[in-house]
C-alpha cells in the first residue's frame, strides 16, 4: 500500500525531492512511497494513475521550491499541470497535505492560488534546507511515523545521531557483530581488518573515511569533465557485492537464477535496480539502520580508495587481482566467489570485475553539472540507471575506476549485481 505521495516540479525542486524520496524509502520501504513518474510503468494512463495513487495514499508531500508559484501561475491555462492535479486531488479527498518548503521558499499565499489550491496556502508547512537537511527530515519523518502509526517489522529505523569520534579519528558503531574494531570503535579506511554486520545473514560492512577526490577521466566522453567531489562524512559500505546467501536469507519474492554456477558466496546476479531497492528496504526495516545503494560519486570514491591511477591497483590489472576476460572470445566463464582476490586499500573486494554494480543515480551522458558532494544525481535519463565496476565478461579497458555504463532499472542480467552502503 502506498502511504506517502511525493509531489514536486522537475524544474523547481527535482534534486531535493529526490533526496527526500530516497530517505523516505529507506525508512518506510519502497512500496509505501510514490515518487510520480519514476514508478509509473510504460503504457499506463498518467492522469488515471495519478488519481488512483493520490486517492490511495494517506499523506501528500507538496515539495515547494523558490520557483514553484511562478511556474504554477505561468501554467494556469494548461490542462496537464500534473502537480496542480496531484495537490488538488489530495485537498479534495481530505488527505493530509504537507507543504515542504525548500531552501527558504515561502508558503504560497492563498490570494495567488487558483480556487482548487487555495486551501494549500492555509496549511502549516515544514522547511527543509540543504545545510540542515538531516535534522529537518528527521522532524518530518517523526511526524509521519506518528501520523501513520508506523512501526516496521524487526525494529524501528531511528533518526541518525551525531557520530561519536574518539582517538585517532575512530568512530563508535553499534552493530550486532563486530570484527577487529576494539569495543566497536572503527578507524575509517581500516577495512582490511575491521568490519561489522547488523544481522547474522546480512552483508559485512566497512567504514570509509571522509575526503575528496577527482572523479571522472578525460579518457572517456561519458566521464568528462573530471571534477572534484567532497565526501563530507564517513559512511559504511559492503566489503563485497551482496551474495546469494545474503539475498536468499531475505526471502524476497524474486528468486534470481545462478545459471548453474552455484549460489552461496557468489555475488547475486539477475537482479534489477528495482530488486536492489527491495533488498535494501528489507534490510533497513530488519536492522533499524539506513541501507541504500551507493551514489555514483560514492562508488568511484570507494573504488579508488585514495588512488589516482586507472585501477585501484595501479595503471594495469592482472587475472590475479580480478575476475575478467581477456582475448577476443573471453577467458572467464562465470562469476567467482566474493573475496577471492585482494581488496583495495580500504578493504573493499571486487570493485573491478566479477559483476557490474548498480548505483542509485539516473544516467547522464557526461558530468556537466554533476553534484560535487557525492550525492545521488537526479534528472538526466530517468529510463536508465548507472552501473559501475565491470564484470567477468569484460576486458580491463571496460572497468577502469572512472568507467561507467547504464541499463534499464528493470533489467536482470548474468553479469550484474550490487553492493550496499549504510548511513552512519
């Protein structure tokens, strides 16, 4: 059941709305949040779907940026202003409509609103700013949890707290299983010896440090222009791609095939981008932590692990360092179990080869206008998602640290898997 409908204008607040949606999905689950056309299937009637979805939800978030009202007034004569249709439908049906004001946007005055939206100008709003994003979203999520009477199975997803930083920059992490970190104090970047798990059959996670790096390369048009990206806070990322063991433990409806190669510790394959969201949502609800796909910026940052060379191991790579193919017809015949090759400097395995890994971002043809803070890049081609890392089918020219690929979010392939991040 869809509980929360996120309404926004692409030319006003697409990026912040995308970040809001990402956080809501991590807390409430992907099936309970409707994020307009992203979840409308090809061939469906847009008007009919919006009407049905708004009518089925319990809360509508009207995301309002600085240009929202000006755009509305410019489109008053249009019949296909879907944002107006969404909000008007919510108001008419007496659904709880919450204006979310982005970066100083003002509540729209009733005098400037058409008759079917005038009630919007009288509703109490919640401000969300870039510099206080997490605390503002925590306030909104707290209200939504209370209003919806929500308590996910397996434990509550708690609001992120201030990181406890100790000696040598170590970070305190509360986890069910801790390996190598004294009393749960983790040193970011020490993933070769320190890792944790939030549940018995979940992925092993390492802590990567905050920092900055040059993302992209002049070697490929899709990776231009190289640009500096700053990761402001440490976060956790899977040591390995998610395995069949970990996927099967979730008991999700989709049962991906292994092509007869074996399951166990091999990376799960034949999973779509949509499937990965279902697994991350299940794990978040099960553990009470915020699990998600990596952004493309985070993925390259983790792959490089402080290096500036073509690969994490230098400007060349060998069959003793990754699973890939050589020669015209390829040499590798299947995936390998995770952890069979050496990790990079931060203790992350198989960032090159074995399986391509889904990222959260929509596809963009190049890096013009790319975010510089490692956040998920919205906009672009919404019919495609980013893949990184290369696979057993590829040769080394296709999986350098800066190389990138795209595929449809519903595709399931024999050379594609994923790994997860966890917000700390």
